[in-house]
C-alpha cells in the first residue's frame, strides 16, 4: 500500500497520485474524476464518460444492420417522397 500526503494548493488541498497507483487504475492526466467524502474518508473514482453519438455510430457493424421490412401501405402522413 502506497501513501501520499495532503498539501496546500492555492486555497485548496491537493494529493499527488503515485505513478504505480495511477497506472494500476488506468487513469491519465486530464481524466475526469468524482470525489466523494463522508465518515472520515475520501473516495476518488473515474467519472463515467458518456460516449458521443459519433462514437456509438462508429461501432455499428454490417451485422448490426438489417434490411427494410414492409409494414403495409402508408395510411397517414408517414409517406415521404425522397
């Protein structure tokens, strides 16, 4: 178990994360984190990143695409002329 020390940084306090701990956790400079405090302890964890629509669409493969199916003749305003 590695230890670190809390130091003053401007009007705030800071903790340096030792390199082996950062590597094991897989965190990099600039990663967003969530800090929670309670009952004499502080918990730091990586913030869950929500992928962009572009990233999600990039994951679509040919196996994820399906042919068009017929739902019958148009009955209302769903008919679109392309």
